C-alpha cells in the first residue's frame, strides 16, 4: 500500500501546458475470513479515517 501511495504522489500528470500532482489515501484491512462485504466496509472506514487525519496516508482498520 505504501509503494502505491508513493507512486501516485510521484506522478506529474500533464494537463494542457501544466503538470498536476495528486495524492491518495488508502484504507486497508487484513482479511482473516468472514464476509468479504464486512472487509470492504471496514477498509472503507479506515479510508475515511486516513482522510480525516490529513490525507495522503495509509490507515489500517482497527476494531473499536
């Protein structure tokens, strides 16, 4: 996940005569069985936590 985040941050996307930079936030969940839908919901929670913490970061889901 960190390699992906860093690769996106390193991009310089040409838009007309300029180049723009983007960043990404990633939420991850270690899937240990159970419903895949639950894993996706938990990863989504981690993603929104990453955005709330300042974006351009990775946050792993941690149960409350």
